[in-house]
């Protein structure tokens, strides 16, 4: 049973390491892809979010490696580090779920309203094409001159503004993200339990090895015992011989 848990533990941590590496790559992609870069550059605290994503990816990669090597080599140090980081992750994920559900959408839209007026038309057109919307609040922003990205058919624009389309998109994906985070939370709790079992096994192995080493030190080997018996018999024979010589 413990072997099965160990294999599952290692597999999950391989996934953590892969997700961490992908997160780092994705952070660079979002930051430096031309169309996205223009949007990201104008969002408040961009650098904080960007480096936060890099740190998150790096931590996931580090956690995955700690879990893999800790399980394979039964290292209490690596497994203890793993548990500490996982507990911090669980607290952060619970806070993120609450933030997303309560205030995330409103702040997201408020930030976009400031950003929208500073975007170039090319970026606005790309956003309209992606989210099937026209203008930020409504199509009247374009004063009747519509780009192809703004049209629902050959002549009529979308009647939904991009603010509402983006808000709906954020809310829909916030629910999905909350569900995903909930599943990840359960997996992390499972990982912590398995880590505790692995640490217990590592402690038991250390105690067993220490006990065997102490026993080997206290109990002489067969060769030493035979040599001692031989010397004892020799001494006894010498004493007997000396006794008869004296008499």
C-alpha cells in the first residue's frame, strides 16, 4: 500500500514540476507577445503580477522536485520542506478563491476601463474579434464606422460592449478557476498526508539502521568470538601445564 502511495506521490510531483515550468514559460509569453504585451504594459502593477507569476512557477517547480527526490531518497529534510510549502500554498489558494468570488470581477473591469482608452485600434479590434463585442460600453463608440471585427454579420455590429463581454468571460472562468483550485486543494491535502506517511517510514528506517548498528557494536563477530575462545583455551592449557610442572 505504501509503495502504491509513493508512486502516486511521485507522479503528482512530476506534474507539479511540469506545471511550474509551463507557468514560467507562459508568464514570459503573456509579457512579451506583441498584442498581449500592449495590454499588459498598461495594467497597474504589471511588473508585480509578472514576477509573481514567475515566482509561482519557480516555487511549483521547486516543490515538485522536493517531492520527487524526497520520496525517492526518503529525505526527511526535503519532505519537511515540501509539507511547509504545501501548507502555505493551501492558505494562499483559499485566499485566492475568496478574492476571486468576492471582489475579483469588479476590480478587473475597473482596471480595463482605464486601459481601454489607451489601447491602439489594432488591439481593440483584436479584442472585439476574440470576444464578439463592439466598443467598450456599446457600438456607439465608433460613431457608425465599424471595423470588420465589430460586425456580427455583414452590416450589423455586435450589440454587446466589450466591458460586458469581458466581465462575463471573467466570471465564467472565475467559476472554472475556483473549481480547479478546489480540486488542487484536495490533491494537496492528499499529498500532505502521503508526505507524513513517507516521513514516518523514513524515521522508522533510520531507527532500524541505528538499532542494527548498535547491535553490531555490542555483539562481537564470529571470528572475534572464535579467537577469544581459542586464546582462553590456550591460557587454560598453559595454566594446567604450569601446575603439573610445579607439582
